[in-house]
C-alpha cells in the first residue's frame, strides 16, 4: 500500500485539492473517496465536495473492490425495522471493505441479508453511520435509507446518541470516574496508529470504574466524540491500555485474539418515530471467562 500525504489549508474541496496535487482526474479522486481511501486528520473524507484542512492522506491499494458484494455470513441482528438495523458485531470482523480486506466484512454480510441500505457513504460502506474496529465487538447501527442515515449521523455529531463500551484495562485506575479530553491525530511515528496530539481533532472520552481486580480494572467508557481508535488511544494515554490490545498495549496473559473492548449499550432516537431506544449486547463468552478468572483470584 502506498500513502500520499498532503497538507490542506481548508480553502478547497477534497476532489479539487487532490486532483491538483496528484494530477489525477476529479472523478478518480471521487471514487477513492467513496471507497474510503481518503482521510483528513485521521477521519475518512465522506464527500468529494467536502473542504479539507490539515493532514490529508490518500491510500492506494490495488486489491480494493469496486463495490461490496453480499456474502452469506452469519450475523446477530439485534433489532430491525424499515429504517434501521442494530447488529452485534463479533470480534475479528472488519466493519467494511478496505485495503487488505476486500470481503468477509460486516457490510458484505449486511448487503446479503438487507436489501435496502443508505447510500450516503458510497458503495463500499452502504448503511454505515459509524464503525467498530476489527477486534472490538458489540453494537453498531445500520441506516436503511438516506433520511435515517442523516438523522443518526446528526445524533452522533450532536452527542444525543449514546455509545457505551465495557473494557478491561491493565492496572488499577485510582479515580472512580473521569473524563479524558485529549486531541487525537494519526501517529507521526507509525501511520497505522493514532496518537494523542495537541494538533489533532478534539477527542472526549468519559469513563466509570465498574469493578476492580487489583492489577486490572473493568471500565465503562462513553464516547463524547468518535475518533479512530479513540478509547484505545485514550486508555493508553492514561497508562491503562486495554487488555489484549497489541497495537496500543502489550501481549496479554490470557491468550486473547484481540482487545477486551465491547460496545455493550447503544442509545438513539428513532429517525422516523422519534422514540428513544436503548439496545444492549451481552459480553462475549471469552470476555466473561477472563472476568470470572479474575473474580476467583480476588476472592481466593
């Protein structure tokens, strides 16, 4: 994969800016944007006409598909109606096709099972309003039409939608609750990572201690913003990385296949009815087994 990095002053559209920098056609740039290959300060650029300011990264990978094909992959649909679907994504599943993962994603499964999906995020991310990292499990909402997508995206932007996670972190957090308010940007040392950076985009994470195990702490995190890898980066920043997170932490003692981070609760207002809805997803079995082991150790 090749990365092209540019710096924009915020005066031009993304397609115009990148066409000038690369000498490619605006239509080619637009297709790359629809494919989720253009990022501004670590966040995907959603529209060709969006003005960009700051670090703009263009990722090129030859094996990225033109569109997401439906695949008969089992998924846990927690709720579904004519406007939205709420899905409990398993650990290890990528949310949408991207570089290196052209299929086998949540979107491939959703396209197979759900006919009508919002098209706002392009052909590779139909219905996707927000995403979860590959090794983060839990609830994700899918928009089945553009009106629902716009409503849900606005709720997330205005912080009226509640996204709650449970995570096991290393160490014993002193405070029972707190707020981490630290900007995040793509790491200058490793472009595959994000990092706390005063020049990045503001990121706010609320945390509440739920259970203590001496060397580990079960924490509820609530997102105030939705930056890439936000909880994982903020957990590392306070020196309590998420257990099993090999990217921002260290090798765990439980033989895990990924971080113990689970989106267990999702609150939203239904785009059409206006009803306030709350959804829950129980902790995965592998997560519960680790907690049981720690509880036995604490109680002796």
